[in-house]
C-alpha cells in the first residue's frame, strides 16, 4: 500500500513537471519590464514557469522611466516591455521593438486575431487585457436620495448636490485630479465626451482651445466643487482611499482597480455592500462616452538575438495561454484571452466598449500633449486663470515641445 | 612643493573632476544645442482589440536613415534656450508690448514655466537659507551650554531631520498635514476653520515647503556651528565676561565673529542645495502650486515622450543660476584668501 502510494505520488509529480516542461521550454534569457498591478504580476509569474533559460522580471510603477533606456542598448537589457496603447508609442518612436509576424506564425496559434496589435501591417504587440475608466458608485447612498446611477456628468452633479444638501456626505464626488498625468487624462476623457478633436486633421498641430475644450474644463471645475479640496494632490490611490473610507459616493475609476477596490483592511460593511459599477458617463449631450479604451500587452525588443526574441515570445505566450484563467486570475482584469468569462467587476469596462467609447489615441505626439495639459491645467482648476487662457497655455507648451521633438516645424 | 610632486598629487583628483564634472557638463551643453531629427510621418492602418483606425505613425526606415547620417540630431543653436519652455524671449517681448502696467506684465511673465519656477526657486532659496542658518546657530549655542551628560542624546535627536531621506520625510509630513491628518486637523482647530486645507492653497503650500526646508537643513548648520563653537577662544570669552559683557553681548561680539567663516561656508552649500530644490515638491505633491527648475527637468524626462534637449537646457540654466548666486560669496572668499597671503 505504502509503495503504491509513493509510486502514485511520484507519477503525479512527474506528470506535472513533464507537462509544465512540455508547455514552456525556452533556450535563451528573458527579461521583462512592466507595471506592477495584479494582472501584470500574474503574467510575469506565468512567464517564470518556463524552464531552460533564465526568466527575470522587473515589475514596477516606474516602468515607463526605465523601459526605453533598458531597450536602447545593443544587446538590450530587457527583452520585453509590457506596455499600454499610450506607452507603446514611445517605444515605436525610438524604434526599439521588433515586428512579431514570423514569431506569431511559428508559436502564436493560440492567440486570437483581436489580441494582435497591428501597426502599418506589422504585428508590434500582443494585447492580453482591456481597461477603461467608468462609474463606480454607492447604490445605498443613491437609494437614499432616490436617484438612479447617473448616465451623464450632469446627472452626477445633480446627485452630488442632493447628497450634500441632505447632509449624507460633504464631498460626494471622487476623482483622480492630481496635477500632471491624471488631471490631463480626466481632461482627455471629458474633451472626447464633448466631441473634441485633439489635432487639426492630418497634422501635429494641437487644436484644443475651442468650445469643446472650454466645456470640458468647466465641467471639471463644477465637479471639483463637490470633491475633497485637496483634489489636485489625489491620484487613483488617494481617490480609492476616500471611497474606502466612505467619504465618496460617485467616481470615475479604472476598471483594473474596481475589482479589488473594497478588499482592503478596515473597509466598513456599509461601503462593501453599497459598492456598484456602471458604464462610463456622457457629457454635454454627446453620445460618445467621456472615457477612453485601453489595452495592455507585451512587446519584444529589437536589439536582442533572434534566440532571445523567440524565448521571450514563447514565455509570454505561455503566460497568457487560456489555461491560466482560474477563479482568482479571472477577477484581476478584463482578459482578452480565449475562454475568459466576464466577472461582475468587468461590467464597467464591457459597457465602455459596447457604448462606442474610443481608444486612447496612438499618435506619436499624443504623449507630449498629455504632458503639456498636465502641467498647464492646474491654474484653471485653482481659479487662477480662465479656461481659454489655460487651453492656450497648454497649446503653447505643446507646440514648444513638439518643435523640439521634430513633430512640428 | 615641487611641480612634479604637485602634478602626481593632483592627478587623481584632476582626472576624477574631468570625468565626473567636466565631461557631463560638456555632454549636457551639447545635448542642449541639438534636437531630434524632424519626424517623417506615414498614414497607416492600426488594428487592435477595439477595431482598426487610420492613424499617423513615424516612418521608421526614413527616420533610421536620418539618424544614421547625423547621429547627434539637428543643430539648432540657442533655439531651445529661447523657446517658451525656457527663456521665452518672444513671449516676454510680446508681454512687454501688450501690457500697460508692471503688475500686468509680471502676471503674464509668471504664466511662463521658466519664470514661474524661478520665482519659487529664488523665494525658497532666500528664505530657507537665512532661516536655517539662524535656527542652526541657535540650536548650536543651546546645545553647547547643556550639561555634558545630556549633550550626546540631544545632538542625536537634533540630527534626525537630516538623517531622514527628504522624499520620505516630506511624504510623512504630507500625510500629517492632510485635512484629515493630525497636523491638518490641529491647524483647522487653531484657525477655527473646518474647511482649511494646506494643500489647496498656494500660499500655505509655499510656507509648508519653506518650513520643511528649514527643518530638514537646520541640523547641517547646527553640526558645523557646533564644531566651530568647540574652538572658541576661552580667554577672549572670559575677559569679555570680566568686562561685564552680557550673554547676548558675548554672542554678538565674540562668538559670531569667530564662526563667521563657517557661516559663509554653510551659506555657500545651502544656497547651492536650495536652488536645486526638488524632493519636497514631489513628496508634498505640490506641483500644482510650486515648481522649481529641477522639477521642470524631472517633468521633461518623465513624460511619455522624453524631452532630452529641453531637460539639458534647463540643466545648463540651473548651472548658470547657481554660478550667479555663488559669485558674490566666491569673490569674497577669494579676496580674503589674497589678503591673508
């Protein structure tokens, strides 16, 4: 009996290690740089299941500060960068990632067509998850004031006014309005929702100082009057903390953070039970939701040997194979992987995709406009200058940066 | 000292200075007068999880050819120095022409990133430096008069602010002054204003940064002055006491003249440090209210698209700014040195 037991255990072990080895066998080094949120941790750990070559990961919130420098050398330090549709642009501009067509043909049979990011006819990245900002709210609070989940930002303002009037919360709206990247992203959302276009057709010349830009800024200002007065220092983490503490009833939040929002220690039962998710809102009578769609995916570096590129591709394809989906990983993201069934936490992102939201633009110069907006809009939010002046400043700052980068003459 | 002895003695230092000071400055200056090549755009069809769109992308082959021909990029001379992100000459000239009062002129100038950053940087440097010297001196005199058993302990605690990493120190204070934090709540109670928020007011944010700067750097001045006090000529001090000098008179006419060279030294180091103020702005998330030259450099390097030429230009301007600020002190030291020799 004892012998049988040992034998069975040994066989089982052998089978497990054999199947793992069969599933992912690589012959060169792999080094991945990327962001640190749970879904990307899962992908990194998946790649590290591979054997035959060393697999290193560097998953950090500062990934964008190091990925370019780490891929510009020859040979590159990182064989792969995990990026989103905004950050792939920088790597494309500097020509440090390679086309993946031949590797997809050889090893990518399991990948779905819509996972392949194709630029100018070449596959440049493999997407594994989608993301979007959408409404997160407290259904118990909205029940108290007798209103439904807001579908427009105007409804959101009305609900906030009522919550404050009834004395339920002093500052019921939350928002990641921290000066810099976050503030610019909220402007992008609102500007797209108001029907604005960032650039003159077919040119790199910014055109945001218009009626839609002013409408977007005025809506942001109105919302900020129902926010914690420190809103210009609040990023997504601080906004989530306000929500967890029960100080906020309505906020526009990232789908990738919504699933784990109330999992932290010390969140009251009331906040846990009251949490609800809905799709993104529209603004100023527009039909396009005031949000943007995002994908996260991986790339393969250009300045590495073909063997390393192949090993990287195999390891990361293994990390996002359909079998990696289970009860735990399914809630971490809206996976684009075959066989993924949406969890309740994913409803906001799905609603965003189905209601005609637009993806964040992948233009070579969009990042410069984003940075310029982040630096110049805070004066308006503090009431120090007019909306027109803030938009003119952002355009001027962008123009100087775009001239320097060779995007404008 | 023989010339050959001096040469071999100085060689390692000279090499290190060349490698770590001169070369980086040359590299920064050359980066500031070159910019990337003009981008060659192509219209391309891009597809992904959300469908296909026609978008502008960069023509990699054409750009690679340009880079191959001229690896440094295009030479633009002082163009970056004069653009809106830096000295903004044409914007300043336009503001001068279009405004009719000095107030309106300065308001327009203050809207330009470089001048706004200079405004904060100079205010910070010229309030923090004298305040930290005064505070450091006061602590040094106080500690020096303590009983010797207490000194060690008090010195250790006085040094703590300098030991704490600036980024961490400012972050901890940032949480404490939050309107829901310990200090923030206390200030609201003091001012009898439940809506008071330090982080939402530009004036209070500046004061908070300055107080933090003094708190962080005072220990440095304290340590230097305390060391100076140990060499105080006891005879002079004693004779002044016999002459009936009060404690204040002893400090004014004996102690201060004795440590004056150290005051110059501390001022020199601290002006340099404070002109490069960065960590408190990051730690306090204060970029909406206060920006420094170093913050501009970091922002240029941290954006989704790096602006290397712009960052290099601001670096050169920072070096120039530090040199201008230090020149009076350096000239004075040079004169003292010559008069002694």
